[in-house]
């Protein structure tokens, strides 16, 4: 009986009611539940290791909580925060949680698995975390006023950083690489809906800047229907390269401002189909395999001060659509490339 009681104690969740710093570099085979507001939980390098089910660290309805220096792996979800505010999540490692290539991500719905999920959070900072080798690194749903910075979300089998219905937030200086995926219809590591950074379901008025995005399915993906597109985005100073599909895919967006990014050796530099009233300015697009930019049914777009090197820019009407009122400034630099606007007004 004493042995049974001891086993239950070891495997039951660790409940945190006040600021707590664990002994350094310990190993715990249990989950953590944050039970109070205005506290700091510092794992001090300790690891929480699951058995492939459940949530490693859970916060629900909490405010003023800081989580730092934790290693959480082998759970269904490393950290889940629901309905909270003023959170700080920093210097943690949420790698090695749920991963597969089978979960349907093509519809861009949230994945209830992975490294970190924040849902209905206001005013939070995620900084200097690692979330590698999951189905998704960091997912932020129905939230606002977040700073996501200096994180590494790489080698996930779906998305690195994913925003769904999340507004007025900053995604800065993150390293997001090799987020790729296999699928029967396209093959091994063929993209298959994967991307470094995703914005969908009216994730409006966000800034995505100074990130390194290498060898993802898409570098940045915004879309993918008129109802779910994200508008009034600023995408700036990102270094995007070797994307399996597109450096940036921005579908149906309105008034998005894409500027001072560098694109190198992507399949398409930018695919901007059906986007309107946007600006593509002072970008460098080099070595794209198919097109530097393709923009079907472009309307009211402004292209200014870009360098297009090695492949063409194509604007065209398709599917009885309209291509009109687009402006190309003479300061766009063309190197072994041309601008094609056949059929546009």
C-alpha cells in the first residue's frame, strides 16, 4: 500500500501555487499545472518527460505567470495556455513532442498537438524558446498583442510558427528552418502544406520581421481563402531561402506591405495570387526556380525598388478574373529577368 501511494505521488501532476525554482537539471516524469496568478515557475534546467499523452505544462485562466528554463518532451503538447494574459514564456525547450506526417494540415486548421499552443491569450511574450521536432513548433490561436521573438522552431513536420485569428502581434528575429513534410500525393519532404510561418483566419495587423526562414515548405504562408485571409500585414527584413514551394505565399490578402526581404533559391520567390491593394517594395529576389513573383488576378498592387535576378515576374488574369491598376516603378532592377503582364489592364 505504501508503494502504491508513492507511485501515485510520483506520477500525479506537479501543482504550482507560488513562485517556485526547482533544483537544477532534475528529471520529472509528470506534468505541471499552474494553479495561481502572478508567479514564476523556473525549472532551472530540469526536464519533464511524458509518455506521449497529455500536456506537459498547463495554464488555464492564468495571468502574470512566467515559465522559464524548462525542458518538456514526449507529451502530446509541450505547453498549453488557455484564456490568460500577461504571460512570459522564455528560455524553454519544447522539442520532441507529438510528431507525424499523417495529420491533415492542408486546411490550415489548428493542430491539437505539438510544442506550444496558446489560445485566447492577451499580452504575452515568447522569447528564446526552442520548439523543434514536433508536428508544429508554436501555435497561437485567437490571441492579440503577443511578442514572439528569438525562438528557434525548426525541423517540425508541419509549421514552425502558426497564427490563427491572432492580431496586433510581433513575430521578430526567430530562426525557422527545415519545417517540411511528406505526403502521398507529392512525395518525401515535398512541402505538403508545411511552412515556416503561417497566418490564417484573419490574423490581421501583425508584423513579421527579421526572421531567418530556410528550407521550409513555404517560408511564410498567408491564406488561403477570402474569408480566412489575413490583411494589413507588414512583412519586412526577413531572410528567406531554399523554400520547397514559395518564399512567401500571400493569397487573397488585402493591403499587405512586403518590403526589404531577401529571397534566394526558392521555387517561387513570392506567389501572391488574388491579393489586392498591396505593396511589394525593396525586396531582393534571386535564383527562383520558376518565377521571382507570380501574381494572378493582381489588382491595385505597387512594385517599387525591387531586384529580380534570374527569373521573371508574371502578372496575369486567370479563371475569368481581372488584372488591373498595378504599378511597376522604373527603379525595379531586372537581371536576366523580365516583367510579364499579358492580359492585364
